[in-house]
C-alpha cells in the first residue's frame, strides 16, 4: 500500500515538475514577443482600434487619427460615465469615430471590433494597446478576423523602457498575470467554438 502511495506521489511530482517547467519556458518565450517599441514607420490603415486602459493609449490613437493614418477609429471599452464623447465632438471628422461601451475585457474588445470591421468593410487595421497586452489582443483579433491585415501598435510604459524590466517586481508580476490570461485565451477560444457547434447540433 505504502509503495503504491509513494509511486503515485512520485508520478504526481513528476507531472507537476514537467508542467512547471513548460510554464516557465512559455513565460520566457512570451516575454520575447512583447514589443519593446512602437513602429518607426506608420503605415496608413483603413481603421484604427484602441483597447482602452490608459490615457496614453487614447492620446496615441487620437493623434494618429488626426494625422489621417486611419479613416475610421474605434475606441473599445469606454466607461459609460466617461466625458470622452464631449472630447470627441471637438475633433474634425468625429463622425468617423465610434465609441464602444459594451466591451469589458479583451475578449469583448475583439468581438466588438470584429462587428465594427464588418460594418465598415475594413481590410487593414491598426491595433493600439499596451505592449504587454499586444500578444493576447492580436490572438483574439486574428482569430475572429483572419482575412484582415492587423498591424500592432504597442504603447510602451515607462517600466518597460528599462532593458532589465523583469528585475522590477511589479512589472514582472504584470507580465506573469498577462501571460496566464494569454494561456487561458488559447484554451477558451476552441472550447467556445466547440460549445457553439454542440448547441447548433442540438437545435437542428
């Protein structure tokens, strides 16, 4: 009995060790795909979308729109109590700016963006969000918009300007949290697709 228990414990520890090792390797690879700077050349696109979450992101998006780097602009995830509509009304061509109040997370941002892209028949899209948020945002968007050219435009925070940013506990914690969300997104999309297929089959 004791032998079986020890064998089971050893197998469990082995699985945990392998899983932990793979998680660590994945984290290292994930940090390698986090952009460290915005693009030097700004190619005009038909649409610009910003996933809200900071004033700097919004400023970058509005500046690019006013520089005519995009014909349409979607600001996704706007707080319903925000004064942003008053700000937008002062911008030339503000009728081509859409405010999305429905999205509350990246999954929702992607869904609302996909609907907006379809509405305006957009084929080229610039994505503006924080640099550490780019991998997950790109995955969610490209999953829904495989035929649309999506150009990432990372907004790099001050903490990431340090070449050894991982030595800062708060920045490292932020990246680890985003990495775990990225892994969850990789799993969630196929599961939701399977659920939709099963639901459709039950209804037919």
